[in-house]
C-alpha cells in the first residue's frame, strides 16, 4: 500500500475518531455566488469549526495516533490556526502542549491559544525562528513535534472534510476549490476526492500571488521555498516552504492552481460578510476570490468552495469594510473651502442631510496655510447607498458658490 492509499484509509479511520469531537460543518448553497459565477456554488464552512478553522481535524487525529507517546507532551510552532488546533486537541486528549509563537503573533491569537490550554512561548520575529525553537525544545524535553502540514496523519485528518462534502452534497461535485498554504489541507482532500471519484472531479488550489511556491514548483518540477514572503491579508497561507509529502500529493492529485492577490481577497471577504453573513479570514476567503474574479470557469458546474477559517482580527475587518465601501463609492470624503463665518458649516451639513448622506466624520480647519485667511477647510466623510447622490450634492454645493470635490478617504 503506497502512502496516498494509507492516507485515504486513515482519513476513513479519522472520521470515526473525530465524530464526537468536531463539528460536521455546514455545506451551504450560495445564491449570491451562484449568480455571480453562473455555477452552482456550495460553501463548506470550516470557519464554523471548533477553534474557528479546519486545523482541529488533523491535530486531533495526529495526537490520538501517538498512543502512549502523547503522555510525554506535544509541541508545535504557529502564529495562528495550527496553534489553536493543537492546543485544543491536546487538552481534549489530556496531553500537555507547548506552542511556540513568533513575537509578532496577534494578542487575540496568543490569548486564544492559552485559553485552549497550551503553554505559550513567544520567540523570534518569524514563523521560521519559532519553528527552530520548537524543534530545539522537542529534543530537549522529549515532546512530539506536531507539524502544521507535512505529516501523513495531519493530512489524513484534514481529508475528513472531503468525506463530509460527498455525504452532504445533493449531487456529485464537479469542482472543489481549496486554499493552499503549507498544502496539508488540499493534499488530504484531493487524495480522498480522487480516490473516490477519479477524474470525474477537478480539485483546484488557490494560493497567494506573492507566495506562489507550489505554482512555481510544479512548473520547475521540484519543491521551491520562497525566501522573502511579505506579510499580507492571507496570513494563514503565507508559508515559505513546500512540504516533502505535500508537494508530491499536489503534483499527483491537484488539477490546477490559481493565484489571487490581497485586493481580490478583500472583496471576497466583504461579499461573504455583507451578502452571506459569513465571517472569513483572508486565507479562508481565497478560494471564493478566485471564483468571483472569474479565474475559474464554473458555469453550469456543481462547485464546492472551502472556507477554511474565520479567525480574523476585528481591526482588520474594520479596515477591509472601510476599504471596500470606499472602493465602491459608498463611503466618500468630500473636501471644500467655505467662508469662516457663522452658518456656513451648517449650510454644508444641511445639503448633506437633504441628500440623505450619513456623516461619519468631519474636520473643520481654519489655520492650515493651504487656504486664504478668512476661510476654512472642511473635510467630511459621508456614506451613501447610492454613489450618484454624492455627485449630485457636490454639484449643489458648487452651484451655491463653494468649491467642493471628492478627496482620498
């Protein structure tokens, strides 16, 4: 039995091991994304999984598979979802866990990892430095290192999602779209889907355009490590190294890999939240981004899109919402000069109220050297469901003798 057959068999075993541990997450038909893409789009919502991502699946099955070895403890390196998955899995299996997190990890993720029962050590400025420390500690203390993606049991555990999809779908899927970071998620699910359905199904991966190691590696015929991986919105997919196992599985079982950028993913996150009421992190929204940007032809096809996680900082969500509202013209900054006399600011605000524009913020500056004495610079951030209303109010203000225009938010 080759390694992919072993992983397939273990994924079936993992289904049984995990059945009273994890959530069987919903598979929801999306009318919104079906209309945008002209396909039949189903969303597998792993953002609703315990710990907020799929990672608990592989982590629990891996630690369970250790048998008596798990009594010595486990250790992992992660800045996010893997940390939380290992922490909770270890706690549920009565196993001590240490998670080494880089010092740049968010406070929310550090606190969540601690909350799931792990001892957290902050070390280094990057994931690679944290991983080096985790390897060092595993040797010193005899703890088992739980790799985030390049491990057969981890891969098998992640592959349980594919079994659920096939049980939940009203018909067989034609295409399954899965994000790629380290490659464990797509490897496990591609193996299960191809073993069950063969070439009747296409498995398509999506990775960040700025960390496209598998796209490049498959072209060159060998694993590639990205030396300079910049920070980005898809932080859960920013992994520099290709896995030994995952590279071979992706080469054999994945039909195509699509690249997306942060702007495309921001739009996907916005639409998921506004239209679908689904909170997805950047990595989790990457697959839907590929569809709504029409990078995959899904017209008339039954398509499953894996929303892999929903662990995103609230400050980032706020930034994305404002960015997308501004980009679509629903939030606009108006800038103009008015006489520095009583009543003029009130006149401007009155025009905005008549146009039913919601004032979000206002700045009134009479001391800037950019304007003439006796005048004031007014900047107003307004919201409108209809961008044309903003153009109309600008014309009205200018027709009254003022000078207003749109400015950068």
